[in-house]
C-alpha cells in the first residue's frame, strides 16, 4: 500500500526528502533494504511505493535517509541487434563485436534517478563481493546521470545484524572498481564464449529454437567431468572375487574376522582358504591398540557448506537458495565466502550467548565457555568470514530452513569444541596358517562429535582379547561377488572438483549445476547422471577440440579475472585475451564442421531410443502424435508393429542410462511439473515399479 503523507509531520518529512539534502542508501534486494532501515532507523519509518519499488524514509546517523532496493543487476549485457539472427557467417564477427549494456529494471532505475537529484551522499549497500560491486556500480552510473556532485560511499558488512550494520555505516569505504570490473569481465567473457560456441554447435547439429545445444566456459568442462565418470562406469567390466569371513567366539561375545587381503581375486588362494572352512581354532597373533585424536572440522566456506548440505539430502541449488534466505532474514552470515578462519573482529562469545538461549545448543555452549575459545581454522580470505549463525530465528522456520540453520549452528559449535578421542584396535589371527584380521573402534571422548551430529561414525566394539589366546572358530563363510563400477559423482563431490580445478567461483558453481539440470544435460537427483545429449555434445567436442571441454582454458581465464579483482590487470586486456583464445578455437572447429555435423546427428538420434521392441525387434523410440500432440513410445517398425507404451504428459523427462532390471528397456527420469519432484521408473506397463512412482506415472499418462 502506498503511504499517504497527510499530517504536518509527514509533510515536513516530504519536504526534507524532495527539497532538502539527504542520503540515499541502495541495497541489493528488498529484504535487505527493509532490514537496514529497521535496524538503523533513529526516527519513525515511513514507507512509500513507487510502482513495484518500495522505499523507506527515516533518519540514520542523524541524516534524513531514503533506503531503496534493487533486484540484483539493473543492467545486463548482450550483443547488438545486428547479431540477433543465428548464422555461420557472423560467428567470427561476434568475437570482436562491441557488447551493449542495457537496462533491465526500469522501475528501480527511475527511483534511483528520482532521489539522486537531491542526494548529497549515496551509500552502496549491496553484497560485498565481485557481483555485488558490479551491481553497485550500475547504480552509481545511474546516479551520475542525475547528479555528478553527490559523494558515493560503500558499506561493507557480512551479516544483517544491528551491530554490524551500525559499524558498517559509521565506517564507510570507497567503492572498489576493480571488484566490479572483475565481475563484468566474467559476464562479458562468458557471453562471448558461450554465444559463439553455442551457436556454432547448434548450427552444426541443426538444433535451433528451443532445442539449441548450450556451450559454456565453465558449464562444458564441468559437464565433461560428469560424462567422463559415467563413461568409466559404462566401460567397467566386473571382476569376480571372493571374501572369507570367520565368526570367532570368546567367553562373552562373538566377532568377525576377515581374510587379510579382503577381496581375493586369485582362484588358487580362494581354494586354499576353502580348506580352512572346517578349522575350529584361531590363534591370536597380535593385538594392536592405539588412541587417535580427531580435530574438530574447519569453519564452513561456501563449498564445504554445500557439500555438507548435499550429504544430508539437499540439492546444491536448493541449499544455496535456503541459506541466502536465512542471510536476508539476518539469521546467518553472508553465504558466499572462501574463508575458513574466523577473523579476530568476530565476537564469538556474542554468538555463543545467543545460541545458549536454545535448548538444542545450550549444553554445548556451556561446555565450550568453560575454556578459552580456540576455534579451528583453515585458509583465510579477505572477503567475508566463514558461514556462521548470527542469531536465533524469531519466527518458526519451515523444516528445510530449520535443518540448514541447525547444520550451520552445529558446525559453528563444533569448530569451538574439543577434539574427539577414539580407540582403534587391530587384531591378527592365525587360522590354519592363514592370516585373518579384525578391526574395531570406539569413541572414548566424544568432543565435537556430540554437537556435530551430521558427522557419521559407526563404532565396532571388539571384546577384550590377549595375544596368544586360542579362540573357537564357529564358522567360516565364503562370499562370491563381482566388483562394481565407481559411482556417479554426487552434487557435493562435483563442487569440490570444480573448486580444485578452479572452475567457476564460490558464487557461480551452484548456478552452473542448476543450469546443467535445467538444460537437461544432467539429472536433478543427488547423483549426477548425464543424458545422452550430454554424451553427444561432450564426446564429439572432445574429438575435435579438447580446449572447450578441458578445464585448462577456463582455469586460466579465472586466474586472469582474479588479477583484475586485485588491480593487477585491466578488464579490457583480459576480455581481449579471451577473444584471441576463442578465435583460435573457432577456426579449429570450423575446419571440422562437416565431421562435427555427422557425429552430432548420429549421436543425437540415440537420445530418443528406449531399447529393443519385445515384439518385432525394432527400436523403441519417442513419438509425438501429430493429431493429439501426446508423446508415447512407439516401434520403429510401425505400421507393421503397433507395440507402444505411455509416457507422462506433463513435466519433462530424459531417457536414463539405467535399464529396467526386468525388461531391459531404458527407464526414464521424469521431473514432475506440479510437485517439482524427480522419479526414475520403467514405462513398460508390464513391469512392477514402486507404488508411489507407478501411481503418479499412471495419473500423468491419463491426460
């Protein structure tokens, strides 16, 4: 609702705002603007709507103040309209074309202009990182169009608490153009490289419109890593092995011992061990007992947080969305950070005293405060402190928010807790000349593990045994099995690999995974399974150009952009270097265009094949009815063969590399539109699938 200035006091405020000098605070989002206004207001707050943009009027630090929000970037970058049409002839010209920055948030820009005219001071209060600084300079450019005399400052904060905001607005800094240029260099490089290569591969494969094939500077090398792991799985050949496990009895208990080598691949060794199956005695050759101290975990940087969130069931994009929301509400610190060390300026006791008010954490806090605080630490970064709780929520969080807040709070407490102490026991047994081993462990002092419940530890307590003892062998079991392929990467694992290879930044890595999912290159499940389209793009690009799919080019550009951030290189220099790199890559690709076209056509046809028709032996493929526009599985031998299977009509799906264990047809990974959930199931009505999945699948295919 628009606030009406009716009283005498209101009119006086109106006069100050429109005709007198004042300061303009520009925040990145509406939630942040409101929090800043409420936490720092020295007089009554008045709110006014300018279309969709809400502003807050008050006094801050004795000055009449307007606090207004942006909605992220208010400008974007694109190619000129002359390059709107996709064709082969313009690709090389696109590399050197001058990019255009254009407004994307006219309403916010109009409000900036309205207040900039009378603002003698402008304070940028966006997130303090490269992206936030770029957004800030977009606002500064708009201010300068209306007022060249106003002084521009920067407030730097890592949490939206009253204390930290108050300090930030009393100790204003200068905006950092190098930070902004680094972000803009990344935007421009990603646009140039992504647009040129996406157009080239899409034109070569004749996949235009909504079916275009996306290529990205960070996206494609990341996808290549995921595809490589799945290729390794597909090429894996199982190898037979045996395990021999002895059940040993003491006076008071039983325990298991395994043949020393674990997996036995040699048939002769296996045969030798089979001859011990009737042996009833085991001699204890050696008992080795050690105590081990395990230090507490390091504080959360962004990657460590996202990996831990993924380990307890959150997708990376969802975890990032939730923690960003908790930050905007003032419950946790800024979630995009490389730091693993709390700065000396962070009041750890203040946070502990806040957490003490929760029954979930009060016991741990009391234990921590008994001793001088000595937090763990890893690498230090200058941008923001590690992710930590700021205050207890004053509202009921939804279950996902509550779990993420609990994860962050317990990690914080763990970093300030004592080491845990464990006892590790190793026993060597002789059974008829064959060495068997038993390994046990137990926690002696829980330490940090008592509060950080997300760190899994399974005890295996062995009975007390002395060297030289002769124990009874109850039985020796033989298990025959086959080796299994390595698992697909989890979302958390791929984030760590991206960090190690310098692919992307702490802020962009979650977005890259999100894009790969949205573009249906990979599954949206906890384990990342590439689609056939992903295989087609990566495998064929690797045949002609490893520069695009490898991490080296991207990592080199990341280092260059870091130099811009540190003021050691100019933005234009780095962008032009990337243009030169791309020019060489494109020339190589264009020389092999015919080969790429043939390879892509052949590979992309496979993405719609489900398997072999059980009736005619033809290929089961995706079919879309010309009359009803419904999709279903049909046989390539139609009209001779009328075999078909239904498909979900809502949401989207791609054919999974996983085959149904019953009928052998490729299952589908269906992303339900209504529930936003993912289901993997066989579309063959003759197969039994999990009831929940089957019911939903049937419901959707009725449409």
